[in-house]
C-alpha cells in the first residue's frame, strides 16, 4: 500500500498501467518509483508531470 498512489488503471496499447501519484517534489517522486514501486516488480516507467489541471469533470453513467 503506497499512500501517494491515488489512481491505478490497467490500460491497452503501449503501456500496461497508468498510475497517478502525488509527490511533493521530484526527489520524493524518485523515491516512490525507485524504493517502493520497483521492488513490487515495476521494470520500466515513463513519468509525466502535470503543471495544471485545466478541467476536471465527473459524469453519471447508467448501465442496463
């Protein structure tokens, strides 16, 4: 259980998973990836840093 992980999605295509992490700075992010994710078997990562959330929308979905 890694408290900084707030979302985890299994994906199709080039990547197996998308993991959203909240880190206080780049060193903290490095620590999470290197010391806490890699021991779980994560072999390779690609990091994207969001500078600003321009839109956040929640929708209601109904399934029959």
